[in-house]
């Protein structure tokens, strides 16, 4: 299997990731990890994998569902510290999957997926994701975020 695009550097770490924005009524599908970080479903892009393919793969691994109507929604350059300094390029895709109360994927027993009310979007990491709540469907937004 190919390696994730997480590259250790002298000054920190470079991550290339994808996240998937899925809405249902007034909620957004989120993933919460044991360290209480809440983010969108997604994960790291693998070497020689296009970001849209990574989004499809990651969502299937986490939900067991096929992503439909996928479109690039945003690109976030994310600078943060989590054990070490990180520079992350995050491709955010928007799409749809069949609505379910709960999802069972083939991976990631260490996270739980649930529907977060849009009024609670400020809980997401990176914090820049909250800026997407008012974004229309036209064009791709570029955001630089420093948490």
C-alpha cells in the first residue's frame, strides 16, 4: 500500500489531506476523535493518489457509502501545532451520501460520526471550516488558517 502524504521536515510536518462537507437539513456530518477534536470526515491523501480519489476512498472507509455529486469546495492552508508544527494543505470536497442516523465504515474504530447542528459549526477544527457555512456553490474558496 502506498504511504500517506505526511512528510516530516526539519521545521515540522507537511500533511496533504482531504475533508468532505456533507449536509442534511440543518446539520453537517462530522467525525470526533478520542482527543475530542471534531472535524469533517476525511483523511490523508496517499502518494500517487488524486485528492478527489482520496476523498471518495476516505468517505467510503469511514461511512461505507459512496460519495455522489462531488465537487471541490475549498482549499485551506492550515498552520497549527499538534505535537509538532504542521503545515497542511486541506482539500475540502462537497458531496452527498444517503442519509442515515449512524454510519458504519470499514476503518477507524477510534472515531465516531454524527450530525452536528450548523449552529455548532464553531466546534470544528480547523476553525476555518466555520467560514464555509455561508459559502455558495459557485467557485472554490481559498483560506489561510492559523490555529
